[in-house]
C-alpha cells in the first residue's frame, strides 16, 4: 500500500503563489508516475500535472506556464509550485501515485484564491 499526505494548501490572493507538497510512504517501490488533480465545487475532477519517475511532465492547458511539478525521489515527495494564481484555480487538490495495482489518492488539500 502507498500512503500520500499533502500539505501546503491555503488562502491566497489572485496573482500570488503557493507550493503544495505530497509525501509518499509505504510501498514506494511500486510508484511510477505521480501527479496532482483538482476538483472545484460542482465540477469534475481534472488532471493538473503529472511527472514520471524519469522526470517527464505534462500539464493541463489551463496551468501551463504558471504551475510547475517536480519530484524528489530521494524524499519520495512531489511538489506543485503554483504561481500567478487565479480565482478559477480554487479547488481541492489531490496528490496521486500510479502504482502497479492502480492509482492511489491523497486526502486532498484546499486551495482558495481570492479576487
């Protein structure tokens, strides 16, 4: 089993920055890609960014140029640096880890961007 614990969410004004962290523990040897999803009220959950064990990344079009995903394999931690935040980035952000037995989810962390 893989456990994921997110941190770093909070309230920020539009134009500000936040950095989310996600620490993985447990059967970390089984993890390949890690990523971040988000879900805003009344909307479907969407992929924000993902990173493979080799460091390849992909981003949702809505966050390209503003968000950066990175991974510290030594610390089993993935980060999401979010800059130039907009009110529409307000959502619960979930860390994910792709494993050989499926996708594991963190508990989520709230990000609120005020206008």
